[in-house]
């Protein structure tokens, strides 16, 4: 199981939100490049980067130049999401050190465009599925199109996407621990490689995630727990194997 620390970017800074709400942003670093250096030093294999400005603006505002610098600096595999709305967005990200792109809103808002993306880059796309009360939320979690999350994931699978990041919105940024039955159920119903996102509190969550790895859990994203120092990434790496 892969331990995947997150860097959420807003106005060029590393921040964390609570339940995805923009007005809850707390700045943890004025220079996210230093965070990448630390990840390099401890041997992180994969980094999750979110462009919050792009997510909230629908791509009109972004931190793409900084993300290119972060990705080029990283020794790890880099995945990037937030505000990816077109084939051009995907191409621009994949051209410059980014290994995979996380897409969530485009399949709902512009399915025709997403079909082009899936045809060309299915092996480099991760379905980003943010769930609240059984439904997918999009556009930086500001819209609820009333789409069942399992149905959405099955559609992604049928389009050739084999990996999905599932964010449990009610847990995100709350340091309350993870709902593991929720993730186990998704993995069993969809036959996708599932990455857990939202709610990691401490090393106990990594141990529990490891126990359900056999059902199709590929990795776990660690965000606020790292920045608030309620978890050690070094210990998480050891536990995850």
C-alpha cells in the first residue's frame, strides 16, 4: 500500500481546508518546494498535489507554473488534480513531469471532452470521486449533480480508468479517522484500485487501511495529519510496507 502525502496549493502556498470549504484555509507553508524536498529526503514514492485555485475557479485561475516546479523537483511519482476541465489541461499537465492527472468534474460537466481524454490517456487518468451522503460532488465540492458514486465509478471503469481517489467529504480535514467499511465496500463493488482520501488521523488509520489492502486498496493520502504532526510519515511508510 502506497503512502501518499498531499500538497494543496492556494495562492502559491501550501494550505489545508476543512471539508473542502475555501474560507477554512490554513497556510502551512509559504514555500511548497521545501515540502517536496522533505518528501525526497524520507523516500516518499508518490505525491498528491491539488490546485485549489483552479478547482474553485473552474480552471480560470491556477498555480500550474508552481506545480511544474514541484513536479520537476520531486523524486517521487506525482499526481495532480484540481480544475482539470479539458483535454488541453490534461496535455499541459502531463507534458511537464506530472505522471497522472486526477479528473472529477469534467466527466459530469463535459462528458464529450472526457471521452477524448479517456481514449488518449486512460492509463494516466485517475478518477477523483468526492462523496457526500452517497452522491458525487464536483467543482471544488460546490455542486451536487445528484449522481450515485458507485454508478459514477462503474462508468469510469467502463471507460478504461482503473484507479480512483475517493474522498469522504464529511471526514476531510477533520482528523477524525477513516470509515474503512466505506472504502472496502467501494473496492468490492467496483473492482478498481482505490486510494483512500479524507480523515487520516494517526498511525492507527494506516494500520487499519493495511488490513483492507487485499480488497483493492492501493494507497492512502495523508494531508492534515502530516501538517498538524499527528502522524509521522516515516512510521506510516514502515507500516504500509
